[in-house]
């Protein structure tokens, strides 16, 4: 944030009973007008604390939102979770105290071995978890529901990430498509995550217990929400 300073006069010199300089009277008004007329009102002119609450970025490194848009089809054969060659990842998201991280993701994916592929949201190195009626929270992940080799939708919802069943290969449009899915699973396309205040990397990672998992047309949006 650019700090304002008087340069044409000093109103601090205007003290009771002392002589008043016209420079100290007129100058501050000139400085105020010049300061605001020369500014573009944007994130760089707001304090970091306010940017965090508004969920905005600035040039100083304060980062509250980011996106990746990857059309490339990429595959992974590892049995442990990891990123694809071009990662679905937004790094350096600053989360204020009592804030939330919002994640929206939409992609198409398929597998070479039935029910072998998985996808999950990661907060740093930690797989996202969800509350469980059995006690401690458990990890949340998606598994493909379509036929082997058939592209099916993969997207975020309130509980993390989920895959749709598809009886035939799906497509997507470039303008005007919901983040989420239908065909039996009508879900909100945004996942909200709470965590301690800090800086986080948010990613979608993949694994396959057998064969290959492939993803394409991947869209990831991440932003922090302050309160």
C-alpha cells in the first residue's frame, strides 16, 4: 500500500497562537488532491488486512486467489497420490484468521483398469478430510464411475471431489457450463475448507492402484474468503 505524506506544507506547524504560514494551509490540500488524482484505485492502494478480508491479490505478494486452466491430456500410473505433469495447483493462497478456502474444479477423466483410479484435493501435503459419524475425520476422494476408457466428469462439490457415472464419453462447452454435474448427482460445485490462518498450496492429485488414470480439460479455481 502506498502511504500518503505531506510535501507542499505541514499542517503540524499550525499551532494555536503561533504565526500561520500560507504554505502550511494551502499545501496540504494540494498534496491530498495530487495523491488521489495520481492513484489508480486498485488492490495496491489497500492495506493487506483488508485485502485478506476481501480475498484480493496485490503486487507485494499478498495472494488470495488463483486459477489453472489445462486442456492437455495427461496420465499417471503411480499407486501413490501425486500431481500430473502440468499440475492442477494454485500456490501461496493467504488465508486470514477465521477465513475459508474455496475450491472449484472441473475436469474429464478416465481409467484403463476398472475402479482403479482415484482423485483428491490436497491442502499442502495433506489430503482433504471430511467429518465422519464414526469419529475422526476421514479422507475424501473420487473414483471413476464410467466404463474403462470412457471420459466422465470429475468435479468439486460440498464434500470435496466426486466423479459422475457416464455411459458414453462426455464433452464440454467453452461458454456457459456449470461447475459440477448432473446425471444423477446434482451437487454444488464449490468446496469450502477451513484451516488455521496461513499460506497454503491447493492441488488436485491423482493415483491408480492398477493401470493408468488420465485427465484432461482441467479447470481449477481457488480463493480465500475473509470474515
